């Protein structure tokens, strides 16, 4: 298969494991290639119920995020210059890492299946009550005292690290409050998610101007003390990227849709949007004016990836549909994946007939070789880095990758790219 070479390889050196300019394997994410920028880390938390999306949505959510940014010389502060901002939003998942509730839920689900098989109506009712109670604990917000929140926003650290090494400031926001309150609100939940994205963008707009609620609120996650990076005057808010997974991807599509640009904070311009298995918004508003990429896997039971089909023919900017044969839904988020050991972490693909296979969800029920967690993330990282470098930095060295003319090196030949030119 064709390989990305030359300058395009250099552009993708942040992959995990990265590819060095000479083609040799580089250290995995978390250890920088020699000469590559180190990555600074920060967090902020303005409260579990600090954000109300507004009517018609009912419920409140947190304003909290984890931040990755390119370190300055000696690993001190933010690197010089103005940096494009990328904001991320996770999808719909359990909100509380309540291990006891999860164990009891699994036990009750097994007992329910046996009771249904035996026709024991009383036992069915009893187990259903247990399932409801344990589910309430797992999806509570805020979580019960002593129960940590499930950090879905940290599930894309591998992407944030790689993007920060490319010069981006990356903010991965929490959306647990929306997850806990979204039931029965399908007609407005994506508007709520878009509003949360705009809220974080506005907070960073204010911080760039040296004011606002984030001023002095960024913390060092290791010490809990103040983070010493100075972001004021160092953000390029005319070059903003958005990334969302699952329902977070739907939130991104709502926020970047043609009719919603007026909701963006003043002085902020979104120049690129990427969805990782984004779910369909309520009214599928057109996304034709901002470069768009969608990654999804053939064994993803959510069965997304339709945004390219819905918008092609009307698109004024490029569309990139990237299909991972054997990819599933959860592996894009490390916290949702089994290797994390996290509460509710699971391989969501339907097992195939042979070990390592999964059943495709494209209507054909084919047996596909499943991608493992690390491989799916290497692929996602390679295309994500290339996409944002092209549309936020103007670096077209990996354009052949994004149009499908060349392949990503050092991964299985399991990717198909549909590229739709602007009309």
C-alpha cells in the first residue's frame, strides 16, 4: 500500500506510537520524540451545576475541563506565539464511578435474564427494581458523597497530547451533568451540548483578554496548586477546532451547523470540526460551511457516519468520511474501554464467529477483523492530527492522507476515505 512520506510524515510524528521522520518507531504517547515540544497540563472546575443550557432544555451541567498545551522552553509555561484552540466534548456515558453499583447492576441483569426464562414474574419485577436503583446511582449528578465522577473528558488524552505537541491548546470539557439529565430531551439535548461548547469558548475568549471566570482558576493536576501557564494574549481564536465523540459529536455538529454560527462567541471563528462516531442530531441541520471530518467504525453499534452523505452536494468546504473497518464505538474513549479497568468499560462490538472478529453494523452483517484499542487510537490520532493541521495551520503536507490517495503508515490497511470536494 502507499505510504505517507516526506513532509507528511513529519506532520504526523505525534501519533502514539509516533512515526519519526525517518520512519522508525518513536515512543508512545506520554513521552515526546527527541526535540518535540513537551506538553503542559491544567484543569479547571467552576462547579458541578455551574451551567444551565437554557430552555427548552431542563437541567444543569458542570463547567470543568482538562487542558493540554505546548510547553515553553524548559517545560515552563505556554510556548510563545498565538495558538489555535481545539475544544473536545465527550458523549453519553455513566457519570459516576460507583463500582458497587456497577457490580450490583451486572448481577441483577443476569438474575433478570434467568427470571424471565423461568417465567417468574415476581423475581423479574424485583430485579428490575434493583437495576433501576443501581442505574440511578451510576447516572447521578452530582455523584453521591465519596463516589468519584467518571472522567469521560480524560478519555481523549491521547489525542490531546498529540495535538498539543503540534502547537494547539486543547480543552476537553466535562458533560456529565447533561448526560445525567438528557433522558426524554432528544429534541433539545444537542442544542444544550452546543451551548456548553460555546460557553467554554466564551470563557477562553475572556481569558485571552485577561479577564473572566477562568482567570486564576487553572490548576496543576499534580499539585492542585495554580498553573503557571499564561494564556492571556496567546490564543488564536480565529482558528478554532471542535471535536466530539458520540453524542458529543452530535453536539459539535449542532454547534457548527450553518444556522448556528451566530451563537458563537464574538471574536471566535470555528475553522474545522471533527466527529468521532457522532450521533445524529434531532433535525440534522446542514453542516456545509466549515471543513468537516467524520471517523467511525464498521462494528460500531451506534452505526453513525452519515454526516458526509447528508451534506455532500451542498458543501462549500471539504468533507472527509473516514471509515475504520473493524472499529467500534467505545475504543475512541479510553475511559469507556475495557483495558482502563474503569466502571462500565466494555468492548461494545458484537462478537463475530471467530475470535477477534466483530459483526459489521452497515446492514450486511459481515465478519470484520476487529481493531484493538491501541490500533483504533493510532488511526484516529493520525487522521485527527492531519485534519487539524491542514485546516487550522494551513499545512497540506498530509492532504493525500485526508483524500484517501495515500495510507497511514504502520497500521493495518483497514481505512477507507470518502473525500467530497467543495461545491
